C-alpha cells in the first residue's frame, strides 16, 4: 500500500527527553522563569519551539525567538546528545529497508541537528533523505517540513510515522495518512483524535502493521 515512509525524529526514533528539557530549563532561567518541572516541559517535545514558548509562557514572538536562541546555546553544546535510540528502532528500520520501503526523516528539529543526531547514533544510513526545519524558523511547521521532504522526490504512496498530533495534522495537510506510535510523547487519545490511521505500541510493531 505504501512505498515511502516518513519518520518523525523526537519521540519516534529517539528519546530526547533529557536534552530537550535541560535546554528549555536553560532558556527559561535566563528569562527569570524558575521552578519548572521536567514533566511540565514534556510538551515542548514535538511542536516547533517558538510556538511552545509563545503558547506556554505567553512570550511575544521576539522573546520567543530569543528563547529559542538560548535553548540552542545549551542544545548544541550538550543537549543534542543527551538522547537515546528507542530499543528496537535499528532493527525495525533495517527490516523496512529489507522489505523494499524507502525511508525518509521529516522533523521539526533543525535539519542540521537532525543530521548530526542520526549520524551519531548510526541511523542516518537507513534514510534516503533527512528533512528538517530551517534554522531561521521559516520552515518549522510539520506540514511545511513534510512538503519539503516530499518535494525532494519520493516513490509510490507515502506514509508519515510519528508520536504527536502535529505529525498527523501535517501529514493530512499533504494528503498523507499517518501511523501514530505509542511509545513516544503523545497519547492514544491525542493521535486518534487527530486522525491517525493506525497505532504502533512499540517500534517492533511498525513493520508488522505495514504487512
């Protein structure tokens, strides 16, 4: 049914919880915002950062851009690799490649960071294309990133795979179905409400659901 599979990165291929929350805490503290729990900051994983700073902390666009710059100070130095690959992901990707699927990454994380993370964890070799956000925030919404990924060329029918509603909504904006994964940061309810066509409880279930 599908030939090209587009994967989200954070919450789908890797668990970035520690690095992202540390980076958000670093940025917020420089705005004088303290006492935030990591659990509160989980909501930053997935959506574009600038939107999260504006939505959750009422920042103006200018302040949110400064917060993103501060976030990246910590993220580039340390947070990027305070990260881990979900158990079963390398095996699932290898199985999908062996089955003849073309794999791409479509992430709201800046493309340059996504490339470095995937190389570091030896996952880049599975992907024909790594598409991400632009550093200047002009391409950051998931729908725009997916459109950018598809514009580079793809085979047959494409499917998005991700853990948050933004993946499902972005896929729909581009006329694609989306498989939700339940081991990341979105709930079953969130993914189904957004319109996910299937749900994978574990990485090992992704190839099974495509048979």
